[in-house]
């Protein structure tokens, strides 16, 4: 699946005439005694002007896209999908060299889905939205974007965006006027020389500082290896040095992904087409505009859940902090022998091993998107299932299971972490790497232990989290089960 990142920056400053044609046309005048002005310019005037006039550096496409990205991610556009689509569409057409084709009709059809019968004279939607976009751009550059080097504008009466550097005019206005008869060549050379010397000096100092910090961190990592915070060290100790780096597996979900022109004819022939009109949820995505057809093809290798992927980052950062390595493999490339022989961490319920291996039939079971509680205790449910908003149908609560078990050879450990949805997995990993929350879990496990001193080697933990806008909230502990050896 191709992901398109839209961003922007700026372009050089041009003097543009009333017809908006890209012709450089600047009026140079000369003041005569008595206040009269003349357009005649002498060679001496041109010579002096050349000393004080510089051409603004051109603005790369990358800079333009970066500036567009900053604007669209600002609070003024982030929650306005229609205005975002408008500005994104006209900018992209401008980047592609199609600026001259931008008009009210095209924007109404492509951005606002007005259809081929759209009449701009009767429906002012484009003009109204353009006016509002100009107002938001002005507010952005007056507040959040103030001081930026590049500015994006949508000129009144036109729909072709303009990118310009915002420092030239401002610095020129603030700079003192040069004294008559005083040359500037020598001071400029001096300033450049001093600036270069200071720049080299700063680079050398920065390099030395970075090297010193890096060596210090390396020494600290060597001296403090296997020293995690006390609140979580008890849980992760089996996976830390001198043990080998654990094998972390991430799920490969079966799915139907959007086909694209890079697919083979055979892949496209096996696709399943869904009319665009039947998927209005995709209307504000880049795929809706880019793809002519919604043709979906089956895939077992292209998708890993976001929550598990973010969890891998958290786990690897934690292990790296104590000098431990991090081995990551997709579940389809992991075999049972590796799980039997290594310390293993299995993330997500949609992989070959997490749903079928090391199940505790007397405790919680993950089955068909539900968590079954075979022997409910006081204040516990028989079934734990995700919850959804009745109006928006958005996920509002998820659950996750955590299992700590010896592997089949009973020499090492297998840790399973999986939520009903990916948000549950992400929340569970955040819980297991949080010293304060894990102190709570340790206390309850000790309470369950026969001697109240040694944490059981095998146990199950049921966690829950709220979910808002597909992002997990603060995870909390629901229940614990000891697993008999």
C-alpha cells in the first residue's frame, strides 16, 4: 500500500503584474531635487543598487512540501478536513505544474464532490472556502507560524498557492540605511570570514561534546547493565543479560489491501472490487482521490498492527538501556523450535502461536475476539468483550491478556502480550514497562503466592484500557491468575 506524505515550503519572491503572469517587473525610480521622481536610471545608480540588492534564493520542492505540512498540521487546519483537502489539492496541482488549470469549477468537482453539473455562479462554496482559508493562513502566520522562514499564501481572487521567503523584506525593513560614500565590500568580506571561522569553531566544539556524551553513555550502559528500575526489573529479569536477546515476534494480519499499478496482472485479476460510493468513510483519504477503482487484493505479509509496532519500539528501547539486544521477526517466519529454545515475546493475538500455545484452560482464554473467564471470581465477568460508541461505532474500551510462562524445555521464558484489538496490545506493553503500575502487579502476585515471598513463575494478567480516537488511554489491572506448574 503506498502512503503519500504531503508537505510544503516556499519559492523565490517575484514582482508580478496585474495579469498574474510570471514576469519579473520592478519599477526603479530616482528622486530628483524638490521631491520629483523619475524612472530614468544612470549607470551609477545601477552600480550602487547592485551592491545592496540580492536575489532571494529559490525554494526547493521539499521546502514547499514541508511548509504545507506544517500549515495543515496546525490547529487551524487539523480539524477542518474540507479546508485541508482544498489547500492540499491546489498545492499538489501547483507542485505538478498544473497551476494554470486551477479554477473554481475544478476545485468544486475534485474537492467538494459537486459533480459535473457544478455551477460556480450559483454555488459559491469554493469562493467562501477560499476566503476562510486565507483568513486561517493569516492567523497561522500571526501566531504559530510567526518567525518562520517560509510563508504560504493563497492570493485573493486566485487559487494558485504562492510560497515565498518571509525574511528578506522584514530584515531589509529593520536594517539601518548605509551611510553615503561608505563602501560595503570590505565589511562584508570581514563578516563572512568571521562567520565562517566561528561556524567551524562551533562545529568542532559540537563534535567534541557529542563524542564525550556518547562515550559517557557507553560507559554508563556498561556499568549499569541489567539495572532496570526496581518496579519493573523483577518482571523482565529472565530476558536481561547475561541471557541472550529475546526473540520478539509481531503479527502478520490477513487482510484485503488496496491494489495499485505496481501489482502484477495476476494479482489484479484475483482482486475484489468495491464501489467507491459504498465506502464513504474513505472519502477524506488520499487513496479515495488517487485510486480510480477500489480494487482490493488478499495479503498475508503487508500489515502489522500499529499498537504492536509501537510496543516493539518501547521494548527495544528498554532492553537497549541495559545493554540487551533486540531480535524482531514477523510471526510467519518464526517456527516452534525457536520458541521452544529461546526466550520469546509474542505480541498480538493474530499470529500462529499466541492463540494456540500455552493456553491456561483454568484461567482466561482468548477465543474469537473475546476473552473467556472459565472460573469467574467475585466481581468478575464470564466474558470480556470490547465496547463501542453507540453513535459513531468507534472503539471505546479494549482488553488484553498477558501470560508469563516457562517454555517447553522449562529453561527459559515465553511472554505473550495480546489485546483483542491493537490498542489493547499497545496499552498492555505500556503497563508492563511502567515501574509504578508494575509495583501494583508485583504486590498482588506476592499476595497470591503460597509463601507471599516468591513471585510465581507462571501467571496470567487481564488488563483493560479506554480508547479515544483509536488511541489507548491509561491501562488498568482487572484480574490475575496463577498457572499451576
